[in-house]
C-alpha cells in the first residue's frame, strides 16, 4: 500500500481523531489539525504526528494554517475537510459571517483554495465530511446565506452540509481535469462530542443517555468511510464528484444536483472571501 501525507481537519476528536489513529497505525503521515490546543496536542502526541492549531471561526488562522502546511509539506496526498459543527444561537464570527456557514463551508473552501496548487501537483484527493442533514434540513438561498432572516440551528447546519456537497461537485468540475479528485460523504450518526456548543435539541440527543440507543455509532465506525476514501483510489474505488453514504453513492438534497447553483454558489463564496473568482475557475 502506498503511504500518503494526509491532512485532517477536526482531528482532535470524534471521527477525525479515530481516522487519524487508524491511518497513522497503517503507516501514513497524518497531519493533525484542531481547534483545541490540549486535545489536538494529545492526539498528535499519541500517534507521534505533526499538528497545527487553527480555529475556523477566524479566517486569519486558516490563512496562517495554509502557509504553515505549504512550508512544511512538499506533497499533500489527501486533504480531509472534516472540521465542522452546529451552533445553538446565531453568532457572527470575527470575519462577519454566520458561525455555522464559516466553520463548515467558508473556512474549508478557503483552505482548499490556498492549498490548491500543492494538491494538484500531488494528484491529491479532497474528502469533505458532509451529513444526512443536507437532505433533511438544507435549503440554500444564495440571497440569505447567513440566514439573517430567520435563524434556526438545524437549518443553518443543513445548509452548510449541503454546501459541502455543492463545493465537492464544483471543485471536481473545475479541477478534475488537473488530477484533483473531490468526494463528499456522510459518516453516519456518530455518538461523539459533536454539537457540544449547541443549545438545540440535537445537543441533547448527542449528550444524554439516548446517545447509546441503536442507530448512533461509535467514532471508530463512523471513521471507516473516511479511511476508505482516503486510502482507496479515486476513479477506481470511488467516483469523484459524488456523495457517499455507507460506501455507496447516495441520493441527497435535490439542490445538490443543480449544476448552475453549484457554479453560482462557488462564485459567491469566493466573493465573500475576497478571492478572485476568475483565478478559481480551473477552466
């Protein structure tokens, strides 16, 4: 098996940490990215891996992270955009965006863009952790991406997870011919510290005795699909540009199949981040 350099965001806990442990044990060079210095350092020390601290609620830290990764790693075989979360109240980040949108979509969009040339030269895969929430609650409105009109935690989260799939499809369309492969997946309903910052009913579900009920799976089991996508070969084992559940291409929100929406959403995301969309076209 070919060993790879694998960057995993959100690797200090949950499926990110579980995947980091397994991939490191298999001989890959895993780069641990997390928000919490204590948790991130603990995982990195446990598996003897390099690590970086970055809070995706601050895009300045995302830019600094990209600079550090480019300086240290001449090759990046996989970027696993796994960091994310749901938040119970409507909060704006220091960059002026709604927290759910920025942490789940804008920050990984920016990180992927900043690493783009390195990823292309490495014939890399970009693996985006999405969710069933995209289908259940997502309804993207390009005129209200920050959900200013009526904020609901699960709607904001569903939008953000739908954004992950649209980003995957458009990233593949724009850069697939340059040897970059993108894929999105739902890990399952994992019993972890997910939603710890939320005050919604979802937090209750994840942080109460009912989290032990059938249907919720362990972080180790939830990480299996991430590990599979990371270690397997694009175009051979999985189809780039698709969304997977339980190892198979799955149906999701109808908006995820709207190619025009994906293009416009990409351009709007670039505009929000102050990026030149013409340089992001890949065409």
